[in-house]
C-alpha cells in the first residue's frame, strides 16, 4: 500500500473508532480510500460510509477495550457487503440491510467499492421490541417492499431532510426509525420455519435458567418434553452446542455485572457464582479465553475509566 493510501487507511480507522466502535481493518487495495460522513452537523445516530475493498473486525479485545453496547443497522446503498456474527453469514446487496451488535465479535467483508447508510442505536432500544435480538444479527433483511421498504425509505428521508430539521426533531425521529426497523424484522422473521422458531424459543428459555449451577442437558430436555438427542441435534444444526450457549450467556452476564454500576461492591467470585459458575478456576480460564483478559483486569480498567 502506498504512503498516501497508508495515511488514508489510518484516517479511516480513526473515523470508524470515533463513529462506531473500536475495530480492526485490513485492506490490500493499493488505492484504498474511506470516508465516514454525517448527513447533517452533529449527527450521532446516522452516518454514510463510502470505501473500497477491506476486512473489518470487532474482536474480543476490542470489546474489552471499548465496551459500548450499540446495534448497527447498515443499509446497502452501493456495492456488496458480507457480515458474519454469531456463526451466521449474510450478504447484502443494494436495497437490503443487516444488523450487527457491538457487544459480540463480528466481521465485515467488502470485495470492492461500496456505500452504506448506517443507523446506530443503543442496544436496549431494539432489544426491548425485538425478542432474541442476538439471534437475528448477521441476517440480511429485505427492504425492497413491505415493512422493510418503509423502514429504509424513512431512514433515507432523514438523511435527505436532516438539514431541515432541528436537533430536537431528529432526536425524536430516531426512535421512530428504530420502531420501523423492529417492524421490518418482525415481518421477515416472525414466521420463521417451525424448527427455527422452536430453536429460538429453546435458546431464550435456556438463557432464563443459566444462573442455575446444576443445569444439565437431560433435565432441560425433559422440561421441554423432548429427548436429549433431539435437543443436541437442534443445537448442532444451528452451529452451536447446549454447553456453549450456557457458557457464553454466563460469561456475558458476568461481564455486564463487572462493568455495571458500582462494580467494586461485590467480589468477582460472588458475581461468577451468581451466574451459575461453581468452579472459579474454570470460570477464570473461560473468561480469559473469551475476552483475552482476566476478570480482575476488566475491573481495574473500569476503575481507571471511571
């Protein structure tokens, strides 16, 4: 990559960090360029991304260093994009959009020049109306007709008319955009095939029980009136396992508590135990493997940031 392109790439990385979250990007395009622009001065929720071929990742270390919790809704305007999150991969062509969240690792791939319109929302804004939000990231959402088109056209109209609106008006309209995105998701995924809908229900139910330290597959299968073999196969088909879902959910719960309000009032061991871990050595190893650091380091970092 030429010197001018290297400078452009560093500026690109800085723009991504400032606008979205801490990310890692690579590109072998000698003529690399990238720009993140606001549709109107001071816009924090909407941005337009124009760039060329690259690979951009949010890694566990990025999440540890920058724990902000956002959901990004990227509308493809030109070119083609690919996103991977939660074991799911989706391609987006112009007129489609995709969701990904900053609380979990993701990868974005672009094999040529592209343009996207990105709506950035606090995670809680979408997680309330959208059940099992994490299971719907990394999936392309059609926006050429119906509820998807209404959401896309509304967001695009905000960009076109942003300079006509005051800050108070735009702040009031962003939640409307979020509701329209939620409706588009419900319209497309509300009628998931029976087996997929059942899996999402099972995973949601499992997430409600992960604080129980003695939770095991056979007992859970009996409670759901299915065989353990059927339950195992359901998780395998969806690219995960019963144990992995439990472990990841518990680790995410501990991480939230470590970063939460007054994180130093409880011993780390007590937090881990409250999330169903009954072996603190195993917990520490699993935490480090997932986040690339120790629970104590996260606590010290929170103290420094505070």
